[in-house]
């Protein structure tokens, strides 16, 4: 097996807060330009054969190696710059249950221990005689998962779709040995004999994608039914990866450190964050074959299994194809939290590039025509780009009357004439609809939000028909879809869209994800407070508690910056929204309220600086954005700042110091491929001026020798970059104010 060794360079930002946990980067030992996070050029993905006859899918950053005889199997998973192997044992390429029979797809047996894998062992390993066996493979370019109509006016730069790279497809079928083994097994079970010969006409295709310049693989499988009878795909495991464990414990531990691989799937729901939603489709489990691990109770969590928790129990008629969901595997080259976050965010930008669309938006609290037009006019005046008729506004897209559709179309056309996108809010889950249309939960289970309709009930089907119809008829641009499908199952046998419990989750998710993908094809923006990015949504919550916006204004300022700081470790700025209630919201009285806006300009200005300075858009909820010439000028100032520096503000964030109300806090935006390589945002919550000499990490700006630092007045200074990639900056941050600097 070929292994190419590069030197990956990175630095740590923890020095800024005095938390050096790793050695500093040694520039003299680095090979400049070979850090993929600096975008110095992507190595194309390619497939090649080794002298031993193995296949290798590689892009110079990572490689996945496959055997092709006596069966297809993953026999290597490498991070090339670090030389780290992530695989310790061979497992099947997938496991699929069809018509009640569980089949292994590919794989090799006979590995004596499962701590590590040596190439000389492979010649003695065998194919499971009852498994689907490799019959061929082909390679081509990556293809888009679904159409995407780009809204380039809301993006910092154009993003390719699909992410360029290669797709490798392996085809597996049952041979005569496997069919004989199945017949023998089935004949030993009670009941009438059933001819299983039709199974020879079932093909399982295992798909891999590898992307140029990204250490990311994608995997899924399809089942082609070329037989003469319908089949049922009962359940499956689309990935079984016996990964190397990153730590060893003899005794039990509360939290295991998992292998240094980030897993994402496009079958996630039930939460705003990656961690809360990922439980729906994969888990790191104990490995029953790993008898020689250090853990005395054999509890090491080092076996990745990707599988739906229910079903899918999908019927596949002759000539049809079933497809699993997709799994993305990001191999990390470091344990540093900031670098891992940068890698994760870069992957999400490539796999869900619509999440880089980041329109400046307002929540108008009334859907009355005159109120909406006033909001549109004000947005156009100050540079906002979108108006959402918010919750409680009276907007109702379920009203299918010609009068409502005509009024909404007229408002949409008015908004478009002003260069503004328009749409509204709809609640899906978290409500009771009655009439036998709500989810029927198994005994002992409750809907996640207390109540929820079944998306495959008659009501659910009618609801989605109304969504399609509304946006087709009105031409509106935005849906804020609250209480999106959280993953509730349904045991009803009377709903028209599913058979029962086993297929209910799969089909409800398909119902909503198909709609979101349709929205992507139409350029309809999606605010969805759940983790649906890979299925087509644009934005979710950055992380906040609604009652916090009833706190005194000064407290809201600090909490807002904390939420942004904490929310952007794994989200890009464009992926999360915040909230600015311009009018009283859930109590708090005068001390919590910004209206009248002209009487609270310093606070309003700080909120604008917090948000636009982070590249994070908020839902500004109220009847108006300004109430005086001074207020209008303030809003225009910060919108203008954001649009001038949009490319760098929407780029990655380096976390400098978290807001605590006791001293300065700040972030550094970095964009090595842009004109502005960085933008430093510093905040002062104190009643006195702050003067500091700060060490600012600049490695991820791509500026490694000198930096031109430009402040908000246009004054410039040249600063040398230290060998550990810091610049030393003397800053003055005004009391209760902000300072910012552009790095070129």
C-alpha cells in the first residue's frame, strides 16, 4: 500500500489566553502551502491500483484502500500528512436485511486479532461464503445530490456544486455458494419452503465519494431490484468501521474519547446542533470481536455503526432502486479544538454550500399589508435583504383561499421591486391537529415536543401540498419552518403514507427532506431550528434561550456575544441566527426593551456591532428598524460595514476571548483566499477605556511574514509575524464600545 507523507502545519490560538497545551508550530520544519485549510491548491482525487492488486482512493490528504479478491473490503484508512492509520480491523462494507434475511455485503473473515491489521495477513483471509460478493467497480466524477438555485447576492463567494471529486461504485451480488447457504439456513426454520432464487437478481452498489482538497469521504449504498418480485429492505448498516481507539482504559470511564473522526449524515433531526441530532443515524459502539482490547469489560467505544434506529422497512418493486442515506467521514489531523472546528466547518461549507447564503433579515411582527410594506421600505432604505412575517404576525400559508394567495403574491412582487426577499413563518410539529392525524407513539414514548402530527397522515400530506402550492402561486422566497420534524415515530396503521411503526420515521423524514430539497431547487431560503443542513436547510439557531431577551439590555449584550462565541465552534457564522426583539418580548419591561429605538442608540448600536461584527444575522423583531434619522444612520452604518467586508466576515472564526463582562472579548475572522485576510473584532463591556497589548494568532489568515493592519479610520501599520505566527498589537477599545481592524 502506498503512503505519501506530507508535513501538515498548524498553530494554536490558546496562547492568547495563556493556555498553551501543545508545542508551538515550527515554521522552519514546515512545508509551506501544504495545509489544506489555507486553500493553496487542491490535490485532485484519484483511484489507482497498487502492485498487490489493491485499489486506493486518494487525494493526497487521505486514502481508503480496498481489496477486490476474494471479496471487496476496506483494508486501509489513512490520513496521509500525519501518517495515521484509522483502521484496525476488516468488517463488511455494509449489512442489509432483505425479506427478513440479514446479508453481509463484502468483507473478509479470518483476522486473528483486531488491534491492528497487517498486509501480510490479507492473503489468508476469506470471503464469508454467504455474503454479497464483489463483481465489479467503476469510477466517475461526483454528482449533485439535488438541484440548487444559488442566491449569489447573499453569499461571500461562489461555491461549487457538487464539490469536485471522484465517485467510486462497487457492485455486489450473491453467488451460487451464497444462495445454497441461504437455502440451507431457511430450510431449517419452521414454515413452508420459499424459493430464494430471485435473490440472485438483487444488486447492492456501495458508493464512495472523495473530494478534491478535503480529507472527507462520503459513503452510501443502493439496492437494485432486478428480480421479478417485490422485496422489502427491512433495515441496514451502511457503514461498519472498526477504528483505532485514541485511548486505553482498563477500568470503566464515564466518557470515552472517541476516534478522531467527525461523522455527519443527511438523516439527522431532533436538535439544533450536530451532537443532539446525530443520535438518529449513527453511534460509536463496543466491538464484540475485539477480545484483546485493554478495557477489562471490553467497553471501548471504537466501532462505528451507521444505521437508522427504526426501519426503514421499504418496499422495492421490480425495476426500482432503494438508496440509503449518506454518511460523511472527516479524518482529523489534530486534537486541537479550534483546528478540528475549522475542519468541520470547511466540510459543511463544501457539502452544504447553500448554508453560506447569509441574507440580512428582519422579522416584521404583523402580516398586515401596510405593516409589511413599511418593513420592506425600511429594509430597502438601510440595506437589509429579507423580510420574514414572523410568528404571531397573522401570516398563514395554510390559508389556500384565492384572496390570501393573491395578497401574498402582491406583497411578494412589491418586495421584489425593492430588491427584498419575502416570506413567512409556519409551525409544523409541536402542535395537536386531531382527527386521528397525530403521531401514535408506542407505549412508554411521547412526542419530542409534547404533540406532533404525523407527516404521512392525511393532514400531513395536505399540509405539504399547501406548502408546495403556496410557494408556486406566490413566488415568495423564504420559509421559517418552526418545529420541524423531530424524528417522532408513529405506530398508526391507518395513515395513508406509511404501513406502521417500522417505516414511519423513514417516510416522515423523506416527506420533509424532499420538500427542503425542492426549496433548494427554487431558491427558497429555509430558516429551520433543527440540523437539516445536509438535507437542504440554510440556517438554524446559533444557540440562545428566548427568555434571555427579557433580561436588562446590558446583560443581553454580553450574553449575545457568548452565544455567538460558543455557537461558532462547529457552525459557520452564516449557519446560525440570533434574535433581537426590538419591542418587548416575553416580559422584562422597559429595562429589556429597545423601543423607542432613538432613545437607546448606544445599546442598539452595540447589538448591531455584536452581530454584524461576527457575520451572524439576527431576527430583528418589531414593526420598524428605525424611528429617526439618527437611528436610520446607525443601522445603515453597520449594514454597510457588513456588506463591505462580507467575504471575510462570513469566513471562519478564530476564538480569542469569550465574553464575561469583566474584560475585553473578541474574535478573529480569517480568510486566506480573500483580499482581506482577516478581521479582528474586539469588544469592551466596561465603563472605562481598555488599553492592551495583545498577541493575535494569524496563521490561518495565510499571512506568515508580515501583516498590514488597518483600523476603522483607515490608518495602517505594518507588523512582523513571529515565528510562532502571532502579531503583537497595541489596542485601545473605547468604554462600552468596539474596535476593529482589517488584516491584509
